[in-house]
């Protein structure tokens, strides 16, 4: 993705300082570990890459002006690329929902201890919000909010991120636990369930192909709602810019304005720095 890079710990500190200077409100951190295994143990390693990044940012003055959100998932840390524990069955392989919950809860608690202001489970396992809330409370992080990817669809628009994070599934796909893009009512049920389990806010993903979902959620619930303008959305716009098919500045802001108008209170986007400069 043009202008988007994997960063070392020292570079992410500089990125945080740049974000503050531009007036950006927060950062959403993902990690790419040196090694991976079947359970994704790097996700909850106290010396894990995101944990290191959080601690480093928290030592700077920038931390006082940024909300640090830590993504909670296993796909970047597992050797098979799925968001949970996998098991072989007579019909092939399946992702085991319930055994995964403990690992996700452990990861959320670890990230909160490292300095995350908000933890954001993105795995789409059933019951993970309740498991994470219990683990956070037990670990002394009762005040750490949960931003749930309550409405995350099995989308074609994640491709560039998966390549960058080396997190594409090595077999099968994620349609058994991410949502069917045709089913708006399921999205609303998932949102209701996550809020009942203790989610403090929700994140919709992707954004542009699902503006109707953002609007439906905004009319349904009275909690902070964010939308994630994902890697495919960013990359296709960048490709059009390079071809000269779209005017970069206008199209960038218009894409974000549409998401905001649909009902998002905040937007996660790879255009953040560029948009901040345009809006200043």
C-alpha cells in the first residue's frame, strides 16, 4: 500500500509524535512477530511486538494526546493464518471457537497491562467480549474499554493488509466466523450480543461497501461507533490516483465524509495523516 509501512518500535514512536503534531486523535496498533506458531502465542507475549510498541509510546509526551487502541486477534501470530485454534476433523479443518476465547482474553489483558487505552477484539469468535471483559476485570484493568469489531464481514477488501501482515489463511477461508456480506440482520444481532457481553463501543469493517450497516447501527444503538476504511478501500483509491482517474485530495476527503455521514463517530483509515493535513 503506497505510503504504508511495517514499523519498528523506534519508528512507531516517531509515527506517534507525527500523529500528535497533525492533530490525529489515536492509533490502532497491529503486530507482525518474528515467529509464528499454531496457537499464536506471540499475541499475549509480554515482550511481544505490540506490547513493546505500547510501552515505548507510553514513555513519550505524545501518549498524553493519543488514544492507543490495540487490535486483539491471533491471525497475525498463527502459522496457519486463522483467527483461532484450528482442529482437524473428518471433513478437513475447523476453527475451534470456545478454546480460542481463553487465548483472546489473555491477549487483551496483556495488551492492557502494556499500556493500551482500549482493546479491540477483531476475531469474530462468539463470546469473546464477555471472556475479555472478565479477564480484564480480574487483571486489574476494569476501566479499560472494549472496542468490539461487532460487525466484521468476510470481505474481499482485506487483501492488501493480509499480504502486508502475512496473515492470509493457509487453508480455507474465514467465512465460518466472519459475517456474510448479504446479511444485514445478522450484523445487528452480532452488535446486540457484543454490547450485552460488555462492549463499550463498536467498530464496523469494511466501511465504504457497508455504509448501510453503519447507518443501521447508528439508528439502533447509542454507543460510540467507528468505521474502518480497510486496506482494499485505500489501495483502490491510490491506484486510481496513480492513473490520474481521480483527484486525490477531493476523493480522499469525500470517501471519509461519506463514512462520517453514514453515522461513524470516528474513522480508522490509512489516509489519516493526509486527511489531517488537508483539514488543517
